[in-house]
């Protein structure tokens, strides 16, 4: 669904521009759908994805320690990752450059028929240092390993 949008992005670009100007929402709307994601950690409350922090900045020593000890405190790991994310929303001015990645994960629902269940998508847009792009999908096994079965429903 989002491959044409990713293919059309020219680096560098502002993350917020992908939200509306980059075509992801327009593509969702073209199918009579809307984004139903709300996020308590996003300043706008609504987004369709976020950056993958380690793709653009190193972990601080204290953050890295939390990640290394993650098996004992998964909630602390999730919190450390969440704090570093930049959201794919209408106001984010973070600039995406080669070597970075972000998720595209709207929860789409029908605009006209509220009885149609919400559907979730989880993909990653990856921008290699050499300028090539890749759209990654198929995370079912990772969701199972991470105890995120709710992503499979």
C-alpha cells in the first residue's frame, strides 16, 4: 500500500511532510479510510508512525544499560525507546537522512461504516546510506517473541 509513497520520497525530507504532504494520509483517504491511531506520548495525540531511534542517534550509556538489562524490566525498555522517538505527525520537523528508518503503522477504519473493524498495519521505511530505500513488512514472528500478540489481531 505505501511502497509508491516511499519510492517517491527524496532525501532529505521533513518527517511531518510525509504525514500529509507526502501522501500517506491522502492514500488512506483515497480508499475511504481514516487513521484511528491516538497516542498519549505524541504531542499532537495523532500519528501514523515514528522514527526508529537507533537509526539516527546513539544510545546514551544509561539508556544502553536499560536495553541490556531489558529481560528483567521490559516496561523500562519500552519507555526508553518511546522517549527517543520522533512521530510521523503533522507538526514534526525532524529531518530524515540516509541511514534512518521510521515505522508506518496506521490503524485504519472505514469513514462511512463504523461497524467495519479497525485494521492495523505495521511497516518500516528504511533509507540506506547509499540512497536506496526498502519497505519492510512481515513482523508477525517478532511480535510473538516480544509478547505483542495484540498486533496480530
